[in-house]
C-alpha cells in the first residue's frame, strides 16, 4: 500500500480510530509531518487538535536515522542501539542536541499561538506520519504521561516492526494500518512526502471555522 499524501493517510488512519469518537479525544500531531495526518484524524473522530513539540536527534552523517529525541518539558530519549552501532561520540551527541533544542524553541514560538490544550484526564492520540526507530514518538509518549492523561493512544499510518514493538510498551493502544516486513524509510510509503513549511502547519492548526478555503 502507498498513500497518495499525508492527508489521505490521515483519513485512512481516522477510519481505524472510530472507536475513540465518544472519548472526546485530544489529537496531538508531531510537527511538522504529523500535523496534516493529525488534522485529518481529528476531522474524522472529532475532539481537539494541538501539537506536541518533539525533535529527532539524527545521526550527524545520516540525519534521517534517529539516535534519540528531545521534547517539551525537558524530555530526552536515546536509542542506545543506534548510538552504539554508529559510533556517535558524546561530543557529537551533545552538539546535535544543542542544535535541536534551538530549533525546538523556535518552533514553540512559531507554532504555539496559544497555550497548549491541557492533557490531564483526556484520551490523547499522538499522531505522526510514520515511525522508523520510534524514538520521536517514544519521547512524545513520555511528555504526554507527565500531564496525566486518561489514556495514551499512538496512531501512525506506517511503522517498522521494531518501532511498533518499542512503542507498544509506552502507550495504552497503538494503531498502525501498514507494517511492512522491511521499512526502508517512512517516505517510501507516500507518493507525496514533501517537507512541510511552518506556514502550512500553522494553517492546519487554525480552527476549522476560521480557515479560508480560498487561501
């Protein structure tokens, strides 16, 4: 299965989450790529839409390979297998983390026009456009747990087998329609996997009633 784009993936994912409609869920997209998926999920199952800010720590010479992730509330998750197998030094890890913390703060200023919607006692649905190592979503789960939600559900259109196993121990429920035997990269599951801009994400996060269909 190949998804035409993130929107189509979100609609397919939303159909798998119909059992959450009565829970008044809080759907949290991971910027940037998870936000268009999350917007379609929210449009399908209702509830509220917000972002949960997380940054992948990519291996310096292979940025798409996550050696960990950082997020809001000073959460930090490392993928020790990747760190060990790639030979990343402590200095390289620290330098990467410093850069990503700067970008995390920049995104907080740009994407958060209002305070985050409280997670406490909500059914929280964490949505990304896919999982390769699961490091980013693992950090998101840790952040969410700090705010005492009723349940944490992870929903992604595509995942590696390894990431799925990792996240199942962190979430109350994991929903993923596509789990290929070998995942070369999340982008391979999409025909259109373009890099979203901040402006696209901000527009998706605007309340539906205030969006201008002519824009």
